[in-house]
């Protein structure tokens, strides 16, 4: 199989978690599951080099559990991926590609356990290839590199029982895509397949009841709004920084910044800066222990990894110190971007594996 095909598989990040998707060059669209983006109109797409792209959800079909997205970026270098025209067969080899549990890109291999497994009035491809949360929305490839299905779900508490929606079903969505308004959010009626753009309980064309809450958007907590205001002041689009519920990971310059909640009590902002040098440790260790120019932040070690961190009790965020804390969060990102260079130049500390290499 052409390894370049795997370049078309991206991670989907938002405030609810992550999933997978794949690029359809013919349509200049990304496809994923509806349940991956449910409740969101904007998400971030991330390639395996950790580059992120803002994407808009332009179409959802809850009945088929399919969504289509447009993304800001140039994807012309990505290869064309063919949709299979032949049905899979029992025992056929199959590959599942995606980002399980939000991990870096992986591919698993298995066989087709059932080419037509009937579940709740719809047929799925069943496979014994390993499928985990985060794989949803990614592609299933055959040995010719054609997409045969979109990974949809698995049985919990069972060994290797996963399912994908066959591409033959996706034709119901793609055959009408030329007529869609890409500037807005569309819901495809499960009955007449017309596009509904205005929030309504029923399809204005056929009167079919639309799926409940399909137009509803998930809101952010007050804590998340507080953090995202600080991130925005760094010059970062908060949508591109989201990696889950009240969880953000992004790069400011070369340094990776992580913001998350710890034990529902503390907001932690941290950045893995550099690694300790292999020789002449005393100067850098003395600096880490005695430096006074980093307050209110702290330097610390985890093994050989040097961290810059800022810890705040959540109660302080909703106190008279809120503005100062928000300012400190914003400035920590700039401090981390300066400090990793300082440690490299003055103590010979190599940049962290988490650093953005093209920004060093």
C-alpha cells in the first residue's frame, strides 16, 4: 500500500475530545463521523507533524453518522484517495488508520469479520482490527489503498469487534455535495436528503422530524472562557489549542504549552523546555535552583526534562486576582519561548522532543 495515503488522515481536536478524519481531494473536504464533531461548528485538524488547521463543519448527517468539514490551508500536495467500488469480502485484509486516544497516528491491521453486519437497521463492515476511542471518523483501507469504510464504533468489553460505515452508504452524502452552501452549517434530512440551514425541529421540505439537538452547540465553562481569553492574548486561536475538556496544548514559538486542570483544584500551565546536558551539569542545576528572574513561574525537573510551570488554585481565578493570573498565563508562553533558547545557548541544553522544530 502507498504509504503516502496515510498523509490524508488527520486528527480532529475540540473542547470535547478528539477523533480522526480523512481528506477527499476530489471534493476538497474532510470526512469524519457526526458523533466526533457533534455540538461543534468549528474544530481543529492536526496532521502527524502537529500542524493545525481551523476547520468548519459544513454538513452533518446524523442518520449515517457522517460529517463533512472545510479547512483553512493548502492541501493540494495530499494524494488522491480512491473510494472502493467493490464490496469487501469475508476474511479480506483491512487496515484501520487514525489517532486512538489522541495518540500520534497509528495503523492497525485485521480482517473483515462480516461484510454486512446488520445493527439497528443499517449495515456495517465488521472487523477484528484494533479500534479504540479516537479512531472514530478515520478510514478503513483495503490492500489496494482504497477507502472501504469510515470507522464508526466498537463493542466495549469485547475482543476486537469494530465497525465501519461502508463507502457505498457515503455516496448518499457525496452525490449531492456540489449543491451545498459551504459558508454555513447544513443538516441533511434523513428522509428527503435536502439540506436544512435554518434551525428547525422539522424538515421544511418533507416535514420529517430532524434529530434532536442537531443544531445545538456545546458551550464553554467559565473556567474555559477564562483560559481561552489568556490564550487569545498570546496571538493563538483558542479553537486550534483545544485538545479536550478544559485542556489545551499548543506551541508558542518553539515551546509547547500545556494548560489543564489537576484534581479539580488547580489550573496547571506548563512547558517542557529542554533536556539536561549529558556533561557539566552543575551550572544548569545551580541556575534551576537559584534563579530569581522567573517568578511567578517555577523551574523543575522530571528525569532529564526541564519544565517551566505556573500553578493556580481555581478559586483564585474567580477572585480579585483574576486579571493578574490571566496576564501571568499569557506571559508564561512568551517566557517559555525565550527560556528554551536561553538554556540552549548558555548551558548547552538540547531542545525538548516536544519543541516545534521549525520554530527553533
